């Protein structure tokens, strides 16, 4: 027989091809209280809490806010803030900042309203691990508790955390879906033959000798020693590989994993009333939180001098209540009004008028124009 025609050999028909990496739909039975799993990867149904788990808002209840004084920045503070800003700009000279003459420091009233809704969300997913004789907490020990009946330790309020735990009595042993209980799968590189065609001689066992003469002849391939085939690198010549899912144990322990997510959902609002100042700058600074209201549910603000803050408070609270109570459990809410310092500083230098903004408790500076852009100090 020609050596090149039998290089593939034969495969063991008892070793199955690789199955899916995840259990296919219908592979696992439903567990009471955890219906909704369709199977496959990324199958994590969400379980809204029972109605009794979420608080009910009181009708026509509002929250009053105390009066507040607008902060004022002195000339010394405004100059020092500008000097610090100029130091961060290598093209700017510090001379104008030192020698400028202030015309006016105009404080601007800026309120930032913030609503935080701290929620708990529960989802579940089927998980598995290879079975090596470990204890199995299956339905023979009782009915699995519903997702929201499983006790957990609450973290500190408004801190985000994710906790995962096995659902009691949900475990079950199943034959591995990838190897069908064989513990190993047919090698996909050599199709279970244990050998592959030599890439150097393309399976002929010979290679042409160097030279362009017709009588140069052929020589035995040194890579496969004339066999035309080489041992499969992927399976080391066995024709099969240990199953990557069950690791050769043939069986898998399936269980439902409950994922509890605590998240602080934060939303901010600042009225846009300064066309010369980009509101996005406020995101990187802090203000003075002169009003903090925290409770299981907070209520819309009324009687505040800024009507837009009152309107946004009402709209945002209703939005959070409708959005999060339908999917999660609301554990706590907190609404805050900050006075964010903003001063518009007008000055002259070398007979020309300029201005810049000092903002935030950090006294950061935003200057659309500056007198000089040279590097000479």
C-alpha cells in the first residue's frame, strides 16, 4: 500500500465529538420559584421583589429646605487660584496673574441637586462544576426558597457590592453535556486520528533536492522521516483530549447561583444659567451640601427659592420610584442640594479687559482667554 494513502489512520468511534460548552435548552428541569431560565450562556433572569418588599410613598408629602447664603471669593483667593492654574499651563506666564487689577468679583448662585436611590436587585443563573463526589444539596432535602426569601447581610447604606450564593436544594448531577459522559472528546485538529499531514512534504514523504536540474531527484522528508504524517501536537497523538468541561469526571454538578447586587443609582442636576461657563466642569468639583435629606423614601422639595430645583426634585423622585421599584428593592434614598461656588472674576492687564471663573470648593479656574501665551516668566 502507498505510504501516502494511509497516513490518516482511523479514529475511535466510541469517543464523541465535542458538544456545546454550555448546557443546551431543556437540559435542566425547572426549579420552583426560578422559572424563566431558557438555557445557554448569558441566561440571567431578573426577579422583581414582591410588592410588600418596596415602600409606598405618602400622598401630597413634601420637604422644606432652609435658606442659604451665597459664598464669596476674596481677591487673594481668586489671584492664588489663577496662579495655580497658570502653573499647570506650560505656555502661560505667571506675570499677568501677579500684576492684574481686579475690576469686579461677581458671585454666581449655583445649586446642584442630587438624588441617590440605593437598590437591591436579584438575578439567578444555572452554574456547574465537575463532580468528584462532593455533597449534593438537591431537592430531596426540601423545596428551594424563593429568590427574595434567601437571607443576606446588608452592606452599609449607599455602598455598592455584589454577592453570589448557591440556592439551597437546587443542586442536581447530570452527565456532562460536552463529552456525553465519556470524560474525553475527539480531537478536532486531527479528527481523532492522532496524526496529521506533514506540512513540509504535504504528505508525500519526500522533498525535492535543491537545484534546477531534472535529474536532481527527491530525498526523504527529514521532518516526518518519510512517513508523510506527524503526531498531532494538539492531542499528543492520542486522538482525543480530556474534556475541558468535566475534566474527565464524566458528570457535572449543576446548581442555581443567586446574584444579589446592591447599587447606588445617582442622578445630578445643575441649572444651565451661565452661557460662558461649561457646566461639565462642575462634575469634577465639590460644593457645600447645605441640605441633606435621607430616608427610605424622600419627598419632593417645596418652598426653595429656585423653582427649577423644586420641579426637578419632584420629577426625578417620581422617575426613580417608577423605574427602580419595578425591578429592584428600594432600600434607601438621599437627596442633596449643594451650593457650588462660582465666581466670575473681571480684571484688566496692560489696558485690556479679561475675565475667568473660580469654581468649586477646590477653587479651580476656567479661563477662556489669558493675556499671554509665552513661556517667559
